[in-house]
């Protein structure tokens, strides 16, 4: 810990250094035995049935949790249910998932009204990456759900405290940032907002483990958290290199795979995530903390304006064969 503070002192402006020291001291003395007192969650409400909501629902149901799935678009819910069934069938046939798809899918219920959130123990929000949309949804959920219900947002970049402020339960609100594709990737960033209680963090870490994931605690509410700050810088730089004519997408991705042992290059990752989602992520980060390293590149804006959104639309930085759902 002292070494870390010493290193930080070389790069941080004085005020943020002092703030960091206070934060680290707080956590050094905080009584937070994160591995103890695991609680079993039985009922989850998931708002948003897009790529992430459907993945989270699939993994939760696989781990035995009853899931209620809500989306404003009925079409999203229908495609989510089809995609989950397809993926679970494939995972079961490979012996990766023990129960047949039908058994797991019997734990997933789709609803068209938010009122059903009242019965859940935890609500996970995975709607579009637009702060006003998320805040409006949380404020409505806050009026519906008893105070015991914990709220978690899967936002990629919007500060958790900004979303929590739309509710009357800032202490029972945290980030649970899953990664795409959720059934395949192990990480969940559990993000502490300014007023998140230790108990909320404990339950969120425990829920991530219950779902077979590996949680990492993000101790401060900084836009982009860990992965999107590091990856966002790499993806943005890769796009700016294409704009400058230094190399094309395929060669940049190849260089990062072969030179740095990345499983996927930054542009392949962006196409998989969805270029609209990546653009929203940069915009959200810029709104809360202007930073040229994490600003949206022109080529990204242009592709999104043209409707080239990556794999899901059939084209992005790459041309994709007909979009195939991934297990
Ligand atoms: N795609 C990724 O790689 C990725 C990874 C981690 C986190 N996230 C985050 O997860 C969230 C969802 O991303 P996604 O990729 O699933 O987006 P998506 O566009 O696939 O799905 C978003 C869904 O939200 C629904 N929606 C919009 N407003 C709603 C509302 N008020 N109530 C209920 N549903 C509503 C839409 O109809 C859509 O089905 C975003 O916050 C995103 O930043 C995305």
C-alpha cells in the first residue's frame, strides 16, 4: 500500500492524491470480510433484454435463480428468450451446462409491466447506456420496490452515484458490470457508489459468485471503472490509428493478438460489443470526466451514423457473415 501511494504521488494532482489517500485509508480499516456470509439469492428482476440482459438472465437461471425479464420492446424479450434457449441447448449438448434448456428456461419469466419487480430480492438494470433513461427507470422502480430490494446497474461507464441519486436507496445501490458474452466471460466488476453500504457490496459479490462469476471490487465510483478505462483507451487509439492510415483493422487486431497475447483485438472486441454501445460508453465517460484519451473517435461516430453497428448489424469495422448468436 505505501508503495502504491508513493507511485501515485508522482502522477496525481495534489487534491486527487489526498482524496485517494483518504479512500485507501478508509478501505484499509474497513471491516469487509468479502468471502464470508454468502447469501443465496432466489429471485432476480432484470430490466433490459438486449445482449447483456439476456446473457445475465441466462447465467442467473442456469445457477438456479428465478428470473423475471422486462423490456420496453416486446421484440427484444422474444429474441432474448430464443437466443437463451439456443445457447443453453448448445451448452447442454457440449456438457458445459448440466440441466436441459427447457428446465433452465422454466425459471425465466418475461413480463411487460415493471410492477413485477416488487417481488424480487435484487433488480439488475441492463437497459440502453443513456443516463436519463436509466435514471427514469430507477426512479420508477424505487416507487414500486420495497426498501429491502437492492438495485444494481450494469452500466459500462455512467457513475453509479449519479444513477443512485434517482432513488431513495443510495446505500442499497451498486454497479454489477458483467462482460459480453456473459455466459463465457468470468468477470463482474462490483462498483461501490458514494453511499453504497458494505452490506450491499457483500450481497453483490456473493450474487456474482452464486452465478459462477469472479467479482472484482471497484472501490471508487470513477467513470468506466477498471476494464473500460483500460480497454476504452486501447480501442480509441486503434480507431485513431486507422484514421491516420498507420494500419487497417485486421492488422491492428492481428498485432495485438500475436504481439500481446490478446484473445481478441480491440476492433474485433468493439464489433462484438456493438459500436453504438461503445459510442454511448465514450459519451457517458466524456460527460462525467472530459478526457482526450477516452473521447469518441470520428470513425466510430461515422460508422454508427451509417448504421454499421458491428456484428449485430452485419458490419462494423469488419464485414460479418449473417449474425450468429454466440453461446
Ligand atoms: N454490449 C456490451 O458489450 C456491454 C458490456 C457490458 C455492459 N454493457 C452495458 O449493458 C447495458 C445494456 O447494453 P446492451 O449491449 O445489452 O444493449 P442493447 O441495445 O442490446 O439492449 C438494451 C435493451 O434495453 C431496452 N430498453 C431501453 N430502454 C428501456 C427501459 N426504459 N426499460 C426497459 N428496457 C429498456 C431496449 O429495448 C433493449 O432491448 C448498457 O448499459 C451497456 O453499456 C454492455
